[in-house]
């Protein structure tokens, strides 16, 4: 089985017309809910990505199984339209244009084998369909197709698809960042297959880390140090990308306060770290590693906690060894005020390298700009904002979309320069 085939353990994207859903395909949970319909996914294992499946209803409930389909039908192409009207001035929506009753329409789902047959019956029994304009007829067919559509496509997760799913669901979970702004961040940071990059990210589900890893490619020795403010890193987007195991060596995730404390220690030896942990157990437990302050854990549990502590200590040591030799760019995507974060991390950037700060609010970046413009260690400060307008391009019906995002946040970009004779 090649890597382009669907297998258990992968994240997949289930697309039904314009609706798409990110889902982890496992053997134990091989079913998913799309709207009010429950779909059994057990039959898709082993099929290639981007394959199309027909939803076959099961008796007794709203559960569907998937059947591999080679040539899915398009309702508009399958239904022949004999004639159409010149305008819709004589058509009135009085609720009596459809000759079939509501009960008869419900029975069509059981008697018809395909959605095309259902729509054909609706068209044949419509008293006004032939009088509608060609454009109105097309809208009618598309509306019915959306309701009775019976095909789903299994797509391989990509950065753009994952970003679109997150953005459509809740833009605030991406700090209102659009894909074009994320592309600018990747472009300005200069990320490539080699180099070391420092990324501070909070409130974006790990989409920036996923974008940086995607930009580094399969080859090269690039490494991304991902810094986060909370107890655990947000790596949902990274996991959803289905990166091969080799990518685990391409990034290190560390807590901001933990790694700075580790870096500024004079002798970050394991014994000294352990001693410090004993004296500041409560503080460290809240910020970096899970602990149990209520009762003495069992021996097995103590061993697990020790291993977890050891892992974050190793991550801190690895990150410190990288930033001690300086990195090639600094990217801050934060819901917090970025000035203090920038001043703590800019010392680890090589002279002449770029830095990018993203914020959904212009006023915050203006404050940051005014605070940094007198700093001798940076230059070329500029604030960017994007304007993106989507267009519907159809025959005789090209116009801007009515509903679109009007704001995609703001970027503060600049370069570091030689400091104190470095």
C-alpha cells in the first residue's frame, strides 16, 4: 500500500460539495457525522486519496455506507431541460407549484436509487419549472442537488485545506488571519530547506508551525524552534498534516518561560535542574510539567511523570543549543501584546535577519512600532495590511462576493542589525 492510499491512523478531509470536515480515521471510530447523517467510513481503507464514494442508505436509520464510485453523476448534466422562460415576472411563490405532496417527496428517497431520479421527479411535477429563466432553472437544480447530493470525496490534508476548514469554522481561532497573510509571513521569514527558525505562536492551533514545516520540505537540515506560552503546545494542525516520522526531528516545542529560565542558567546540568525543580516544584508544575500536589503518586505514576519531566528538559536543552548559535528569523503570532515577547527573543536572531510580528489589531502593532523605532538593534520597520476581495466568475454573472472577510490582521516586519560589535 503506497502512501497515497487511505490508511487507519491518518487524518483525512471528507468533502461533500462545499462542506469539508477534518477527521482522524481510526479503526475504532470509523464513522463520522455530516449534518444529520451518519456515514460509515470502514470501506474507504486502502482506496487512493481523492477517490469519490456514493452514499448508500442503510435500512432503518439515517446511516449511510460508502461505495466507491468511478463516474459520479452531475444532476445539471443528467437532467435534460427542454425549454425555459424569458423572465420570472409571472411566477409567484404561493407554495403550490410542486405537484407532489410532502409525504410523496419523502418516499422518493426509498423508491429512487439515485439523487438524479429524485430531482427528475421534482422537475417533472413542478408547475413553474419550464417557465423559469435558464439562470433560475440552474439555481433550482443546484439547490436540489445540495439537498439530495449523495457523493463524498476523501481528500488528502494540505496546509490550504486545513486552513480553510479552521477559518470557515471560526476565524477567531486563527486570530482572524487569512491564508494570504500566512503566505506573507512565510515569504518574509525566508524559511527554506536549511536554517534555524524561531516561532512564537499562541491562539492559532499550530497553523504557523505547520506552515513552517511544510515550507522546509522533505530534504535539508532546517529546524524550527516553536515557543508557546501555555502548559502544552498547540500542534493540531501539525498532526493533521500527516507529516512522516522524519519531520519530528525538524522541530522542537518549548514553553517560553521554561526555555528562557534554562538558557540563562549558568550551568544547565541535569542535577542542577533537578535541584531547582525541587525548590520550585509548584511554580514549575503549573507552567511546564504535570504534577500531583494533592497526594503522593504511585511508583508507576512517579516513573511516568519523571519521564515527562525529562522530555521537556531535553527539549529545553535542545532549543537552547540552537538559539545559543542564533537563528535566521523570528516570527511572533500572538494574541498577547508582542513587545515584551519580541524584546526577549530578538537577542537570538542573527544580524541582518528578518523578523515578523502578527497581530489582529492595528493599534497594538502601532504601539510596538513606536516602541521599537528608537531601538538601535532593528531597522526597516514597516506595517502591512492586506486587502483581498473574492470574485464569482460565471458567464454573464461575474461580480464580487457579497460576504467576505474585511480584515486579516496586520504585520510588523523589519530586520535586525549588528549589536555591540557582534
